[in-house]
C-alpha cells in the first residue's frame, strides 16, 4: 500500500500542468492511466461495477464520480477534482486532489482550503485508541464553522486488498462513537463539502454526483495508516523526491 500510495501521489502531482484550458477530462484520464500502468500499478476503478475509466473527474458542482469525457473541455475558472484508486501487488491506495484552471473565485479557493484543512485535521486523529467518529466529527466541525455544507450521501471507507472495505467513515457525526481505531488499520478519509446545501443527485450516466442546488463542491482524499503515534499518510510524497 505504501508503494501504491507513493506512486499514485506522484502521478497526481505531476499531472498538474495538464489540467489546463482546452484539455478534455478524457485526455487527462488517459494520461493518468498510462502513468499508472507504466509504473506497474493496476487502475482499480476501471471495471469496478462496470465503470470504464481509471479515474473520476468532477468539475465545479460535481461532488464525486464524474465520468471522463471528450465532450467535457476545461475552461478558465473550472474547479477540478480527480479521484483515483490504484493497487500494487494486490493492495490498494485511494486518493483525490483538486486543481484550479486559470483564475477561480476567492470563494472557490476558500472552499478548497477548508476541505484540505478538514482532511489534514481529521488525519491527525487516526491514531490507536481514538473512535472512528472522532474523524467524522472533526471534519463536520471545521466545515460547518466556516459556513459550508457536509455531504451525507457519500463517505470515506476502509481500504486494503479491496478499494472499499469496512468501516464506512462519514464526514459528520458526534465524537466518541463507533469502532475504536487499532494500529494497522488503513483508512481512506475524504471530506466532500459544498458551498451551500449538501443534497446531491446522480446524473443520467449513473455515476456523476452533483449538488442539487448547483453550488460548488470540493473533495480531497488520502489513504492513511493508523499507528500508535502520528498517522502515516500513504498517498503523499515530497516534491524533492522527483
């Protein structure tokens, strides 16, 4: 999982220059899949429940599960979220990153910053002895304090040999509840937040989830290893390692 996460993080870091005006989401998906395969990883989203792509790419009011398309052309001001799962020797890593195309509004930047802040803060609680809901409550508290909405329909999850495993990790709830975290657990923690209302709808393609009220959504995710001390984030790497 460390290898899968490290390589996947590098791919999503290196793809940033390609997230630009005029690119299609299908082109970006193809670039990422090519790198996944080149590095000896397996794109786990492809084929999952019939899904045909290596990544999910959601724009603006898209929350998650956006389907790459040659008809979706990036334009200045777009807020792009890329979610991808890859495995190495049968073990998975799951992550999501956001990107700005050209100039985006200050409100969008703030939404993105709060999503990242909520993720980073929640990760610090992924230590042995804490309750699972401590992570959920931390995300909700930060997001709602800043005036944003927390999506209820989708959640984070356990991860390992399969991309989705128990336990489910909501992005809202009260602290001190649910399973007690144990050393060695691996969790995909992923705040999904909105500018206003948190209700979402699934579009006609059966995958793409958007906000009902059309407000902008943010999504960011890391795969994290629970330890007795500071959690280990498996899907990050140092730029100095290029």
